[in-house]
């Protein structure tokens, strides 16, 4: 792996919050992927991004989107 590869930007959105599976709810990378991002080469970074995209697509509609749809104060039953 090439150290300090910088051609693929980090997907970090500065909204770090890990769920019980150690997946960031902001960028959907695993804690392992976050820790190893700086040392990863572009091939590995693409793999991390692909993993994050798969996790994101499996998620239900994020709570943050409720704010934008005008449903932030709606009671969930």
C-alpha cells in the first residue's frame, strides 16, 4: 500500500457517530476503515467507499432527512 495516498478524498462529513456495529452514521465507513484511511492506497480506498455505499443503501431513511421533509416533529407510532 502506498502511504499517504491523497488522490481519493475522505468521505468524512464531520458527523461522526458510531453505531453498535462500529459503523459511522455520517459516512458509513467502519471504524477499521476510518482508522486505516490515511495509509490506504487508492484501490483499498475504493473498496472502503464501495463498502460504505453498500451500508448506506441498506439503511432505512436517515433521521436527518426527516428535518428536510418537514416531518422532524412528527410522532412515530
